[in-house]
C-alpha cells in the first residue's frame, strides 16, 4: 500500500532526506533560539530587575504552559487525526519511512504555525502593555488579571461543576478538523494558527504573567529575547508529540498520561502563576 498523495499528508520536497517543512522549522527555531540565547549571554541582565526571571525559569514556565491540558488535548486530536490518514502502515501499526516523512512534514507546518502565532500574540501583549504606559499600574493590572485566571483554573480543578470553565472556545475541535480536511499547506497552517489563538483563553494565564513581568522590567531587547526563549520552550511538548505521532502505542500512552495527570498539571501551572503574580505585586 502507498500513502495518500492528497490532503494534509501530501508528499513534501525532501532536503537531505528530510521534508522541507521540517527543515524550515528546524532552521527557524534554531536561528531564533541561538540569537536569543546569544543576546542574553552577551548582555547579562539582572534577574531581580526582571521580577526574578532567569533563563531556566523562563524555559520551565514555557514547557509547563505547553503541557497545559487545554492545549495538549487539541494536540492529541491533531496527532490522532493525521495518524488515521496514513494508509502506508505495516501490520503492526508502524508507518513506513514514506508515511513518517509525510507525517513529519505536515506536523512541522502545524507546529511552526503554532509557534509563530503564539509568539505574535506575546509581542502584541507586550506592545499593548507598552502602549498603555510604562508605569507599574499597567503591570499590576495585567498581573491581577493573570491572578484571576489562575484562581479560575484552580476552580476548574477542585470545583469542576461550578460555573463556567476556562477552556478553548466551543467548536474549536470542529474548526480545527475542517481546516485539516482542506488539505495541503493551507489546511495545516490554518489549523496551527487556530490552536495558537484558541488555547490563549485556557492557557494564557502563564503567558500574560510572563509578559507582565517583562513589561514591568522595561522589556527592550532582553524582554524580546526572553519571550522568544519562552515560546521555543512552549512548543517543546508539540515537538515531542510530533516525534511520537507515528507510533500509535506511544501516542496512546501520552494521551492516557495527560488525562490522568491533567488536574495536577493545571493546578501546578495555576499555583506558579499565583506565586509570580504576588511576587510582582509585592515587588512594585
């Protein structure tokens, strides 16, 4: 059997044996990561002046945000859907090399779109806060909003049936699937953009808090560099999922692990945001 030649898993041009979208994604992430890391290493910053943020703190926060159950559930949906489109599999469910390449190419488009969209949202938040003013009142307001979102997340964990829940907008799954069904480059890019936008309501507390800290600290080139590193860390779980997507067993294990641990992941992210919010409010 051969893999389908139409739809989001269409064949991609190869560069040294790798799908072109995967190569472009690797170059983009590598370039951004190297440039951001080189700047913060060449121009050391005072962590205390940046609300206690250090590079490890930014990276850990980004990875934790990427494992947010809201975002992860939609990522598993993407992985499951694309995997069902692979016809070139062996009897034991392991895709052929060609099928893996097509999965990697389609997934790279998706992950790249999520990264660019989420990064642009962060830049927009920083610009908006800067437009509101450089005084600490703006950062305090943003921090209080992030604190409210974190408390809402805790409510969803411990009182799930009380009031509305913080989740992706209704219909997100359907819109994402329709975008993927359109096929080709546009379908995967649109799906990635939808995820980048639609996960903000339920996973944006950490992001808003990080941008509030960067704004309160003056932002500048250091702020942009830290924001870039945060976004690279944010898509790390997507890259892990992309590597596992071609194996149904691994994908199933990841899905089960996330379902069983999602309340504690969500609570952990909420508590981290609460600590950062109070830290910023007290320090200003």
